[in-house]
C-alpha cells in the first residue's frame, strides 16, 4: 500500500516534499514525531535535495524498550537530532546510482553510513525494504531498522 501510494504521488505534478510524503504514508508516525521533536521539519521541507533512509514504525519498535521515549524528551534533543540526521544524506541518491556497489556515504550528522547494494541493499545493519520513493525535494528509501551513529 505504501509503495503504491508513493508511486502515484511521484507522478503527480504537485509532488509532496519528504515530510508530507512520510506523513501521508501512515507507516512513519514515530519518525514524523521524532522529526517534529527535533525541530527538523523545516529542514526536511527545504529545497534539498536529500536522500532519507526512513525507518518504519516497526523499525522503531525494534529498539530497546524506552529508547524512543528517552530520545523524545526535550533534554535529549541533541541525541535525537544526531540519530535522525544520521539517516539523511545530502543529494538525491537513487537505487540505480548504487546498484551492485559498496560505498561509504557521508550523512548530515557527519558520520558515514556503509551502503552495500551488491545483494539487495543494506545500510549499516538495516535492509532497504522499499526504494526510490520520490519527493519534490529528494528521495526516501524505507528501511527495516533504525541505524545509529557510531
């Protein structure tokens, strides 16, 4: 359902930005709440382009109990920003750009993500479960695990 909804959006002339695409998908409620708590909405609605490796609600649910609640507390905003910006790469990277390759890509957070597209696509320890969801200011690749900066 998510992929079909996003595919129809990518063909629309009034394509949604990354944040609105995530909100309308309905499977990124935790990510959207975290982006709001971190005051990153305006950044992810800006011109970009950005490549976002977006963890689903199920991915956030795999974190140890209490982790999300801890990160959403105002006193932990810096940690939350670091985790979220580790999922964002400047520029628009489509799956066809990396197919069959391994790479290390610099994130907005400042650390590098390990990308392995030689057998499916892995980003650190997360699997890309839906790729190339286009938005007006970038692209979303849906991942099954929250990746954490080292």
